[in-house]
């Protein structure tokens, strides 16, 4: 039986909420998150909505070989556990098999956002949208999403 089908929608939401809480707990523990506003932003923004798939490097390969990890091809709880690790998730590779875009390490995002000290009502320009997860965190912190402008030069990536 497919494990993802065993869980109701509300249980799947609880799984995602639990994974977000574990990520925030780890960010608090390492000192990456200090402000209650940033803690709430990480708790409220579903990273899985911005990273429906990612690439993992094949550990058995001697070359830059990557395997696609998709939310649609594995049990939901396994995917959520992978997405909510404090890890960079490669979201695009080029024709040479080099990573060219990723959802950054959450602890690095947290450190940058803490240093930026975004306040409600501020306007923010982000260069390099990538998956859009950081832009969603910024929009939550400004409390005015239309005040966040993000630019992505890679047209196919921006279309995603």
C-alpha cells in the first residue's frame, strides 16, 4: 500500500507542520533564528510548495550524476523529511550536470534574514528568486507581500 495514501489530508498537513516545527527547532538550537517574526515565517511558509522536486547527487557515481527526487514519486512523509532538512536542495542542473539553482540552506537563509532585520511595511528587492521560498519568507516578514519584488533572470526557472 502506498504510504502517502494511508494519511488523510489533515494528517498530511500535520506531518508538514511537524516537519516545519522540527526545522525551526533546529534553527533555534544552532542560533540561526532569534526573532519571533522569523520563527513564525519559517513555521508558516511550506517549503514543499516551493520545492516540488530536487536533485540529489548519486553517491555511488564517480561523476556529477544526479537523481531526481519528486514529491509525486515517494511517500509524502519521506519527501517532507527530505525537504525540511537543514540542507540546500538543488532545483536545477544544466546540460553539463552542474547545479545552477537551489533552495538555499535554511540556516543560511535565516542568518541572512536576521541580519537584514526586515520590518513590517518595508520594501525589499531580491535578486535571484530561485524557488521563491526566500521571497515568501520576506513577504511574511514585511507583512505586505506586494512590497517584495524579486527578479529571476533564468526564464525557465522563473516560469516554474
